[in-house]
C-alpha cells in the first residue's frame, strides 16, 4: 500500500518536473534580465525593463501550458494547452504558472480523447479540415472556461497559499519545512520540489518582494557539501575518496544527486542536512535574502548569477552557515558516536562495493551477453546518470568495446528495447516499468569506479557470443578464412564523395547501398533510423556505424558492410563537434556484427588513416586499409 502511494507520488512529481524542466532556461533569462535592467538592478534601464514583465506573465505560462499539453496529447495537445492558458492570463493578475500546468493537462487530455474518438471515422480528404477546426473550436471553449472559472479559481488558491506562507514566515515556522524537504530530496524528488512547487511559489512571491526565499531552499548546496566533505576528511574506506570529487561536482556543477548515496548509506546524515537547511532558511528569513529567479542546476555559480545586487553577502552567508552546521553535525555523527554505531564506514564498503557484487557477481554468463546498448538512468537524466555514463563510456572505449553504445536518460525516457539499464536502487522499480524486458542493475553510488570495472570485465568475458565462441578458434584455419572472406570489402562496397545534410539522410543513403548490394530488404532502412533514435551509432574519431535494431534481423539477407565517405561531414553525435566523415553501414546475422565492428575499429585505430580515408578520392586506399 505504502509502496503504491509512494510510486504514485513519484510519478506525479516527475510529471510536474517534466513540465517545468524544459522551460528552466526561460526562468534563468528572466532572472538575469531582472538583475541587470530592473530599477534595483546592476544596469537599470527603463526601456529594456519593459521586457521583463511579459516574459513572466505571458511567455512562461504559455510555454508551460504548451509543454504540459504536448506531453499528454502531442503537438495538438501543446497547441490546445497554449490557447487555454491565454484565457487564464487575460483574467488574472498573477503569473499563471500553475494555471499553465492545469491548462496543459486539461487541453492535452481533451484533444487526445477527441482524436481517439474520431480516429478512422474521418472521410478521405477532410483530415486537415477536421484537425484545424477541432483545435479551434475546442480551444475557444476551453479559453472561455479558463477565463471565467479556472483562472480566477487558481488565482484564489495561489493567493490563499501566499497568505498561509506569510503567516508561517511571520511566526518563524518556515525553517521547519526542511524536515520534509531534505528526506524527500534523498528519494530523488529534488527536481519535483524545486521546479514543481518552489518555482511557482517564488514567482508569485517575487511580485511583492525584491527577491524570493523559495528559489534558495531546495537549491542550496551547503548541506550536501557539508556531508560530502565530512566523509572525505573522516572516511576510512575507499568510498570516502570519491567524496572529494563528488563535492566539487555538487558545489560547482550543481548535481545534488551525487551526495544522495552517502546519506542513503548512513541515514543519520539526514540530521546534518535538516539542520543545515534550517540554518539557511532561518538566515534568509531574518535578513530577507533570496534569489530573483529559479536555479537549475543548484550550483553556487548559478545561485550567484540569480542574486540581486546588495544581496550577495546575505545569500553567501546563509549558504556558508548551512555548510558549517551540516559539516560539524556530520563530523559529530562520524567521530564521536559510540563504537557500535561507528561501524558505518566499515559497512558502507559492503554497500558501495559489495551490494552489486552480491547481486550480480554470481549471475550466469547469459546475463552479460548480447549487450549492445546500455542506458544509465536517473530521475532527470542530466545529473548523476550523465556522470555515470561518462565514467562507463571512458572505460568501454579504453577496452575497445566500441560496439556497445552508452547513453544517459531520464527514467521515463528509457527505450523499451534497451539491452541493459543501470540506475540507483531506489529507482530500479520505476525503470523496470519502462523497460520490462531489459536487464537491470542497481547502484548505490554512480561514482563507484569498482562497479564499472566489474561490469566492463564481465562484458569482456562474455563478448556477446557463445562461451565456446568468444573468439575465432585459432586452430581452425578454415573458419578464419571464411570470416575474412565474409567481411572483405570490394570496390562495389565503397562509395566516396557522398553528401548529406543530417544523419537521417546519411543513414538513408547508406541503407540504400545495403539494399542495392543485396544485403538487406528495404525495411532495414527504417530499422536503422529507429536504432539511431534509441542511441547514436556515433563511435567517435569521425566514424559512425549505423545498423538496424535487434528486431530487424529478419530483414537481413546476408552479412555485409558498405563504406561511405562524407568529405563535408555529417553530425552524428550529441555534441556539435561529433562529425562523422566515415559512415559504415552494417548488416549482420546472429552475432556476426561483433566481428564486423571489431575488424573495422582495429583497422581504423590510427587518426592519420581516418584523416586520409575521409579525404581520399581513390577506392584503392580504402581497400588497402580495411581489407586486412
């Protein structure tokens, strides 16, 4: 029962966070403009200050309404959500952030159900007419309803909450909210609290004040920094060594999730976090500190950027004081507790290094076979998962396991056909809902290098092939010759001087050549595009290896590869500099693709060779380097 309620709360919180997170940059832009051009800003400007109010009263609510509607009802839901939000804005005097959420959810739900109702019932040729007029008519009705009813009701609720908070602040009770916030953060509800609750409250509060305390409650890095540095200085096992790096990531990078494992390993640290957070809130209340906009991520740099002139001393003092209280409390918990409780760091070694070893160390080899895609997931997909994916990706590349694609995603964005999912143990149950057929590994610490070494070793031991065929049988010369023949390029497989505007176009070109060579059916091209959506086939070093999904094996007629050169380059990776000049299409039955990838990466392990092949105009150059 409790687990079900907890899951529903997390899902709802995640939904609110998903609405707010894509629009955080608007918060930041509005905050910076306020800090610069408002009457009390660094560079007051009455003309440019006119831009500040429309951003928070019109742009942000409409974007929130669009995002909420799009999540539920796609693009049509987003449009309806935006139209509905206008009705609320026109008849209220406060920023309709909460109204935008309601409008998006309502509009998206209605248009989604309408589309389901009329599906397959529209006569040919009338689709565009019905689509356009349905949005217009439903939009008008919802706008009128939001104008007369929903908007004023939400304004009344927001005003009531504002009065309640003023009473709480007046009687100095606000610091006690830390008793709820800090434990909730540890269970990965930090984004929900910050962007789903405090950001709307902060924007309403800032209309009456110079800044808002609500922007600096959840985002304060001080308490977490205190716990991490206490572990770093007093920790006696290997896990404590990572606390120093985690402290830098948390304080400067704003990724608060990195200290969650240390608290989960020793729940007594919750006391440190609560006392530190209460200190921060108490000082902000007494001296009327706060920020002028939402902070994401919760970095000290972002906090300073959102601090108004003349408030730097107050905000820095509140953060420093919260850090000192959390740090001293953590030291007391670690150094001066009795010997029985002092076993924390001894037992934490088992939690960090042995918990996954106990669970996965004795797993059968099949658990680590057929792993071509790995997703490292966290709640938002941008913090701890990005760090974990980066660590694993480096170790994967170092061991030349280039056929394994690593990505970091949010829990709700895990592809259903991903081979393996790595996430925090508190999030694994949610991850399994989105990827029920994947192999799941639970972590306590995303910075646990020993785990990643263990995983890489296991993947090396089980190279996605049967134990009896981990490598080509060196004694079987006939088998070697067969494989060499199978993967040998000919002039017909090499296509120089190709051009594509994007990777989708490049994949279609490569796929067409695979079809023309008789390696695959036409359906395989769609599977290649689908595979690229799951995780990029960008290898690095200006090489991409597009191929189909596992389900597309029926579309493969025989194993083969085609080599395509794109002298002007095609962006394949996530970064702007991830340009591929060599795009090699793969079609392989069974597990033969591993042999193909291994052969290619071994041949292209020299940057000079890659550079030459990306510029050459002679097919013979490609043959000389790849047919080895």
